[in-house]
C-alpha cells in the first residue's frame, strides 16, 4: 500500500525536495502552499498521485478543510510534515519589526500546531502515525539579529518534545528535524558564508531516512550536529562573546 504524506511549505526548498523524493518512491501526497500556481507546476513534475491545497497554515479552518478533503479522497495520512516557515532578521528597537516578529512566530510555531491539530485525535484512534516538524539549529541558542526566528524555532522544538511525550503511549511518532544551512530561497538571502551548507535534495533524502527510522531529534548535516552540541553546552559568557561577533540576517524592509 502506498505511503500517504502531507507536506506544508511544499512549493520550494526542503518541502519541494521532500515532495519530489516521496513521489519518486510511490507516495500519495497532499501538498500545501500559499502559491497555487507553483503547486500546479510541481504537480505536473511528480510521477505519482498528488493533491494540492493553496492555503495559509495560519488559517486553522483551512487546515481542517484540507484534512477532511485528503481523508475523503485517500484516507488518513501516514506522515504529516510541518515544513512551512519564514525567516527574517529582526531587531526589537524598530517598531516596524513587531509585525515581522508576530508573522514569524505565528507561522513557524502556530502554523505547525494548526497543521497537526486535525490529525491528532484520528492518529490516536488508529494508534499509528508520524508528525514531523522542521525546526532549526537556530533554535538551540539565541542568535543576535534573528531573535524572532530563534525564538520561534526554540518554541517549536519544545512543542514537538511535549507532543512526542503526550502521544508516545499511542504509538505515534513525533520527529524534530533541525537543519543547519540548506540551499534554498531562504538561505540565498543570507549575505554571509554558511558553513557546511547542504544541497536540498541531499537534505530531503536524509530527512526521509530519519522519518523512516522514527528518530526523535536529528540535526543535519552531521557537522552541524557537532556544532549544535557545542552550542548547547557553552557557558553563557562564552556564547555571548562568540555570538555578538556572528553575521546578522538582513531585516525585512517593507516598501
């Protein structure tokens, strides 16, 4: 029987690469993005069955409608991947950045909750299923100039951990994937060198393998996993000294 997978943020980057890899392996997909035209083009490229949903994961009713439609056509999914996310530099001193703060945290955290919510009770009844959240190495410690993004990914990691424990007795997997730098439109905007940056198709393969193994938490690539462990253990004073010298992500400037 074909694997059934729902992926948010499927129109580009990691989400698009995951869609291509899963489809190549025979999965039936439900692909989510705000950009319907891009999803339609992606659907033409995929070799296997695919349902597309043009919606914003911040809209819980749209997420519920998507879930009902997918289930009606092909049944309950095996895997739900919350990949949709946004990233911009933010500085608290700028009043205009408060809206960006809200957008980042709303999409990166609540967008994941909204996507998972329609399936939790159904997965519990079936006693089977996998929820996957795409967090980030940026969630391990606060990064100057990216306070909203760091906060959103840190909160997401804690949410995924709590959900994993809540659902463990129901044989449901909750998997936290924390990428370092992955080649995508998001990282293309970074005006600085990015160590150990990974090709997106290679990242997709590693993510799918981690989901298959039902890993609880994994950082990719492995070099960033080493750095992530060091970041976590560093004393506050040393982290402050290192981080204040790090490059900053550009702020979102409204026209």
